[in-house]
C-alpha cells in the first residue's frame, strides 16, 4: 500500500479489510509508529469499535497516539523519556 517511492511499512499504521481487499492508513511525516494495540470499546457491538494505541517516535519525542476507526489521530500524549542532547 505504499503511495510513494521510499514509503515503507514502519512509517505508517495500516487497517486492512481482508474480505473486501481494501485498506486505510495513518501516517505523519517524520514519525515511526510502533506495533499498535487495539482497545475495544467496552460496549462494542461491532468488530472494530475501539481505538488503536501506538507508541510513535518523532525525532527525540515519544508520544502515544489514539487512532480512531477511520484511521485519524484524535489524541496525542507526550512521554518524557529522560533523553538529553
């Protein structure tokens, strides 16, 4: 699903519908998301009701992103790493 030369799997989060053969992606320039964890909504009635949580590296900044069903980031928590320059 890379859209441009040089794009690769470790610069984005992908959601794939295996039955329909379609997909959605989340990416931000200069970021490197880690493996996402799906957290279902406590009252979910459908398979993908919930959010993805992913640790995202951006330079020396580490954030946790909440990504919605439509693959758009709707909150970001910055984590203090203790890394100094």
